[in-house]
C-alpha cells in the first residue's frame, strides 16, 4: 500500500513546484525589462539634453532597447531654455505568464530627466 505513495505525492506537488518556478522566472524577466527601460530612458534623456532635436532622443532610446524598441512608446519633453529639464518617458507592453495561462498584459514604464545643455 505504501509503495505508490511517493509517486502520488510527487504527482501532487510537481505542478505547484513548476508554477512557483515559472513565477520566479517571470518576475526575473519583468525586473530585467524594468532595468532595460530605465537605462533606455537615461540614454534618451542624455541625448535630449545635448541636442535640440527630439528625434535624437527617441533614436538613442530605441537603440538602447534593442529588439524591444518595436513595442515601446517613447515620449520626449524638451524645453527650449538651457537649464530646464528634458524628460523621456518609455512605456512597454509585456505579457506575463503567456505560456501557462494565456498571459495578461502589464505596462512597465520608466522616465528620466536631465538638464538641457544647449
């Protein structure tokens, strides 16, 4: 009678362990996306502070994002006065737990600002 209990217990616990593992991996992926967004926003803000053309800031942010740039929404606010703050905001669409539950979307975002140099 007790010979099969280990197999039954393993079969009951395995889905919980796999769900926990997938959850941890998904949290790591979202954290990586957040860090990548913050870095791209800083790159864009640096470009916006140095150049009066906002297209340079968008280009710098997209280059920093790499493959994720196609689904990112980037907005640049750059005043014309030197000393004011140029701000870059990036929003990204990400589907959480797509292979398991069909996924649900989240929108991580990041913004950065730097003083306009010229």
